[in-house]
C-alpha cells in the first residue's frame, strides 16, 4: 500500500489490544521526533461501506492526501499547525508524516449529517486515554469542541487515575492538561476545521502557537532532517 512508506507500525501490536478500537490510528514515521497528535471526531460512510470492517481505513483516508487532493479538514488542519494560509504540498506532507491522527468515535457514521451519540463519545474517550498511554503524545490538537463535555463527564464519574484541573473546562478557550503517573498531556480544543461553525485558521493557529510554542519548530526540524 502506497501510504505505508509515510507511517510507522511500531505501535500496532499494542494498539490493537485497546478495547473499542475499530481503526488503527495513522502514526507518521517521524512521530517520535514531535510527539504531536491530532484527534478528529468521526468517520462517515462514503460509498460501499468499505470502511466498516477495514482496520486500515483511517490510514487509507489520510494516506490518499499524499497522492491526491486533500479535503478541507486536512488542509485547514495543516494551516493551523503550520500557521500559514498557503501550505505547500511538501509542508502539508511533513505534517502528516509527523503526527498521530485518530478519530475519537470508532463507529462509522451513516452520513455527514449523523452526529455521534453521548455513548459514542464516552466510549471514544475511554479508548483515547488508553491509546495515549501507549503512544505518549505531548500535545493533542482536538478538532471540534462538542466532545469536551463528555470528557469532563467521564473524568468526574469514573474511578480514574487521570488528574486534571476542573476549572480549565470552564475557560473560554479549552486547554485541558491531564496527567497520570508522571505522564503529562495537553489537549488543545479548536473549532472543527470542516468550517461548519465557521473556521478562522489564524485564530486557532495563534492559540496553538501560544500554548505549544515549540510545535512549529518540531515540524521544521523534521523538514530540515529530510533535506
């Protein structure tokens, strides 16, 4: 498969043991140099239900951007992470070679109009917290804010070792810091880059840059190492 040259499979054996995982996450081959994760919301049916039982579906969707046209979500995500309105193809490819990408909801939506249920989100956060303990990202850019309440609900209503500052859930901008047994993860929630609620990439690029100032430098270092 063409996309396999852009990823690493070193975490696959561990990830497949995580309960609730339907699709393997995309793990760029330079991820260990950046420890950046991008968390989408869901995948939806787009023809013949080919994704339903294909554990590689997320990777196929991301990988198609290397050889074809990238959709709005992926392009806007690149703009935020690179803090530029016109990323080159080479810059965009560096982003995806450098990050983990997964979707929170591990159930195929029937169409773009279907919304995840609370149960979908609850299950997703449980699996997500298990996955990050394996992959150890330092920062996660969460695409969309609608799932935040269910994260808070899970942490407040379950016996978990994850520590957090509850007041962060009530701030205007949602920057959530989690920690467990010495491991620390920063979640930066931005508007969904589909643009359904309006998407000002400059606003979110500034938010990411302010809260994770080394992110662009990490991507630049990956780019430099390839030259």
